[in-house]
């Protein structure tokens, strides 16, 4: 639970992170939809460059060939950073610098993408920082 999922290129679902009841996860799973729902193909890349961050209750948003991950938790802290996974090169970067006033760390928020911008809504803000 607490993972994110997005459709990329109209033919793949990307599932990232979450919590399995024991630990926060950092895996990235691609589900190929090209052969139809009755023949789903799962792919867990063996090599993703950069540090794959553990994340739960975050949001992921895809703009072109990059998946932007905002906030969530790592099992210890509520976060407000922004990470990027290049979907073609399978490489993590981040946290990346942002402009303006950063929101407080948060869990279970929602996000939408419009006109190459990501809008973050609500969530449970970090009360301890």
C-alpha cells in the first residue's frame, strides 16, 4: 500500500514504492499492457542508476519521459523533496532544486499534471517540523 502508479506512453503502468507491511519499498515495476489484460507482462528492471529512494504515500507524476516523485515518507520522516526518474535511461536524480517556498513534508496528498506543471493538493502535513 502507499505506492504510486502512472500510465506511461499509453502502454505501460509504472508502480513505484509503497509499503509491504514490514518495510518501505523502493522498487519500480513496469506492467506492459500491449498484449492485453489477459496477458500482462511484469518487468522489474535489474539496473536503475542512481540511488532508488524508499518512499511511501507519495505522488508520482509523468511529464514526457520523466517521472517526478514528490513527498511521502521514508519510514522515518515526512518529506517535501522532488525526485526524478528518467524513464528512458532508468536513472534517478534528486532531490532536485525547486523555486519558491517549499511546502512542508506531507503524506497521502494528491497531484495532477497540467500544461507541464505539477499541482499538489492536501495531504497530511508534517506537524513535527
